[in-house]
């Protein structure tokens, strides 16, 4: 059981990094302004990481409780899915969504 929990935590961390990468990619490709590309490519992942650090990080003083943290995480993952899908990467977006949902369900089942 501990092995599954550890593996799921590694997968969850990789999903978080993928989410930040998706925000950066979409930010870079969503602006026509030469500097706007870089502002969004850096700003969107920083905003998402800041929100994640405040509301979902394990050692955060403001960490959300069980149902709200799950909804918060799924909302950010869903936003990354939607942005990737609209950018023209539906397979990558669907893969991210499926892995995120599976990992979240495994984490919920291990809590019991």
C-alpha cells in the first residue's frame, strides 16, 4: 500500500509539472505581441504555482481541506486540459486529464 501511495505521489508531482508546462506553452502561443508572449509564458505558470503553493501544497498554512483541495486541483488540471485542447493538442490534453483524474481517484481511495 505504501508503494502505491509513493508511486502515486511521484505521478501527481509530474502531473503538477505538466500542468505548469502547459500553462507556459499556452501563454507563449496565445499572444501576438512580442513581449506579451514572454509575459504570459512566465506569468501563467507563476500564477498557477503561487495558487497551488498557497491552497494545495502539503505544508501550506492555508491548505484547503479534503473536498475543496480536490476541487481546486481538478479545476487547475481541467483548465490546463482545456487550454491544451484549444491550442491544438487534443491527445496530450486528454492524456493529462485521464492521468490527473486517475491519480486523484487513487489518492482518494488510499485516504480511507
